C-alpha cells in the first residue's frame, strides 16, 4: 500500500508540473491548448530515445526533452498565432493526434505501437523498487517546487501581467505597445517546456512508454486539475492536480464494489465519472478551489481614499 | 488507372464525410461554436442503427431513420441540458464542455455495448466493375443516402418556416430575435437536425467499415478537416471540403503509409488555415 501511495504521489507531482505549464499558456495567456498530451509525448519520447539509443545521461535527456518540447511549442504557437478560439482548439487537438499517429507508425524511431521499454531511471538498480520510488518522489517534488516558484515569479513580473492582459483583451495590450505575437510564443515555449519535462519524468519513472498512453483523456485530466484548483493560480494548479489524481484513483476502488460490471464496463464507468466531474466543475465551480486574485496596483493613500469616495458616490447614484 | 480508382474511392468516402461535416457547420453557423460532441453522436447514431437493424430486424434504410431520430434526440437533450449553459461563458468553456460530453457519451455506449466490433446485416454483393474501376454497391447506396439527405436538408432550409428561421439566426441572431423569431426554439431544431444528420453519417461510416465505440472519434479529425477546409459555417463548403479531404486522404496512399490517412486531415486544416483561413467557401474565419 505504501508503495502504491508513493507511486500516486509521483503521478500527482507529474500532473502538477503539467498543470503549472498549462497555467502559463491557458491560465495566464488565455490560449487554449487541447494538444497538451502531444507535448507530453514529445518530451517522453525525446528523453527516452536519447537515453536508450544514444546512452545520454538521464539529466541530459530530460533537459533535451524540455528544449525539444519547447521548440515544438514555439512552432505550434507561430503557426497558430492568428487563429482564434475554435480554430486554435481544433489545430492543437489535431496536433496531439498527429503526434500519436507518428509515434505509432515510425517503427524505426519509436518502435511503433509496442512502445519503448527499459527506459533507465536514476539509480533504479542500486536502490531497489522502494528506494527508487522514494528518490523519484523527491526529484518530482523538487521539480514541482522549482517550477512553482518560477511560475509565481512569472505571474508577478511585467511579463506575467502582459500575458494576463492578452487573456483579458488582446487589443488593449497591442495598443499599449506590446508585441503580442512574441508574448504568446514565449508563453507557449515556457509552458511546453514544462509539459515536456513532465513527459520525460513520466518515462523515466515508469520505464515504459507507448503511443496508447498519450490519449486525449490525459489533456482532459490536466484541464480538470486546473479548473478544479482555480485557473490562473499556481497554488490552485498544484492542489487541483493532487485532487484529480486522488479522484482518479479513488474511482479505481469503487469498481470492485460493483461485481456485476465487467472490466470494460468498469473502465467506461470511470471515464464517465471523470467526464461528468469535469462538466459539473465547468458548470458550477468555474472559480475553482482557490480563485485567482485580481491584483490591484499599489496606490498612494490619498488616491486610494479618493477612489473609495468615488465608488461610494457611484453606488449612491445607482441606488 | 490506379489514380482514378483512388479518386473514385475518395469521392465515395467524401460523400459520407459530408454529412457529419454539414452537422458541424450547421451548429457553427447558428449557435456559433464547434461542437466536439459530434464525434460521440455519430457513434450513437451508428449504434441506434445497429440496434434497429440487428435487434429489431428492420431493414438498413429504416435503421438509418432510427439513427437520425436517436442521435437527433440525444444531441438536442445534451445541448439543452449540458452545452447551452456553457455557451454564455465563452468558447473555451464550451469547447472543453463538449469534449467532456463526447467522452461521457462514448463511454455510455461502451458501457452498454462493450468494445467488440459489430456489423450490420447486409446482403453480400459483388463489387461492380466498370471500365476497370471497382465499386462496392454498398458505397453507391451510401452515396445515394448522402445525396438524399443533402437534398432534403436544402429543401428544409429553403422552403420551411423553421428552415428560414434557422438561416435568419445564422445571419444575424439579434435581428432575428427582434423580428420575433424564437432563438431558443431555433437552437433546439438545429441541434436535433445537425446531430441527426451526424448520426446518419456515423451509421454510413459503420456500413462502410465496422461499428465500435470509437467509430465517431476515429472520423472526427477528417470531419473537422472537411468543415474547416470548406469554410466553417457554410453548407456547400462542408460538402466541397468533405470531397477534397476524402480524395486527399485516398491520394495520400500514393506517397504515405495508410496509417497516415488521418494525418492528412490535419495537414489540410493546417494548409487552409495558413493560406486561406476562411476556407474554400466560407465567409469569415477570424
């Protein structure tokens, strides 16, 4: 059981990393990216291939995975920079599917649908399964923490403010003289690097990846995590990821209680529950567990008092 | 000759693709959002037809009607109770909501019918050979069904009151509303008709291949490609787009492995959005 809990904690950490990455692209910049799992796959395959076939050290593979995912993110962002809303959703969704098709068919590169197995993990042999899981939990926790701090800094920097500006009104940001395209591309580059990191860590942890693992449902899980925690809010992203993994895993324990459903039906029921949870959150709890705080610029006291007075006056007129 | 055969196959596949693409484009034109739930409603239609055909022993053409009605009803109910509240909170919420909905519906189907592939009860027929070209008679039937659906839909949109109201709302929702058109009612009719047509499309795909819970999901990228290539919101565009994507997918076999067929749709979306974002016949894209 302890073994299982540690493995779940690692999964939660990997989800948290993805949620933090998505928070920059979607939460801050307001760009929809339904191809999340595609970037995750790029990261996983890059690191796995480099360490397996070229004998790179794991750290090198992980860094390369972040760079490659980031570059792919830049390309996707550049191509879709003029697309709005629905079109961006379709293109990013198609991107992830195309990635999966490529992984399934380029057998020389990615071993097709059989996937890659025997991906090395740090000190897997020396530590034994238990020690390895604990070590990996430490690595994932540190990575999540670093990313969290980076994200927090980003959110409070002028760059983060500009991104939120794009989310709320792109035109205003443009009028203010910001290069919107560049900001969007940067947001995608940063977020995709985090997604790639999550993919690479996942591969090194489970030692096996295959195209089937990278299904669109994973994108939905991370979206669910972000929405549950509160979009645009880094604490919420981490908390949401933990909540989603907890929820996903707890549905696993419900199934044995229903002896009349088959394995396929059980899996279907789980996915139904997850989709229903997402629909309920989308409909009724759009703010999430921790709503994003609207930051007010610091004003001198005199100005603050004047604003208050004005507001009171407006309220009077309204009444 | 090989190329001509591929083009012919592509046109056949394209006509089937045209139906769900029309459904998607209809919803986009009137309700202004892309409904990803279309994938699962194709599946619902395919299974409704399957139940009518296998369990109730109805002939295939009567079963197509069942596919239309069931997919239409489910589509309307889902729109009314699930998607409609999302539309007020913007396209991202609606897009994600419709994806969640499609996964939920697909798994309802999986829960009931499980994963195995199924087929309709069809008479075995020999391929027709004409001037060295091979055609499966079932494909000809499918073509006839698709053409018939398009004709009926066109007549509906052009002559009936509900059809005209739909076009008015697509054109300018606030003006239509001022003129006394019940916009909510139009939304219901659109959801029913569009998803019903998608359901027929799903069953035609099933007739062409086999039916399993992923039948809609496997086609959805091509459907989106068809609608985007033709121009989202334009019905003639959806037909032209579907034919282009159908032929493109078949012709890709000349240079790519068959596994990349679905990627062709994505490439088509990509090309159109970079070169001519409003599509072949569309009016606006962004």
